């Protein structure tokens, strides 16, 4: 299986971001485990529990 690697270095923070692509890997359209089905942020969670902001 052919693999490609992409790297991006952050010199100031001494970090490296690496992306690995498996080019001949089959796409799994049924796999939605990476998706976040609840896009609510912390504000939305407070409102849904009845905790409204005080102004």
C-alpha cells in the first residue's frame, strides 16, 4: 500500500504536525465515527438546562 506523508513544523513551539495518507485505502462512507453530531457549544448546553445569562 502506497503511503504519503505531509509534515508541517512549528519552530516557535517545537511541534510537528504530520498527516499520513494511505492512497490505495478504500473510502468507508459508512464510518461516521469522526463526526460530531452534537454541534452545541457550552452556551447552548447552559441554555438547554435552563441556565440563562444574567445581564
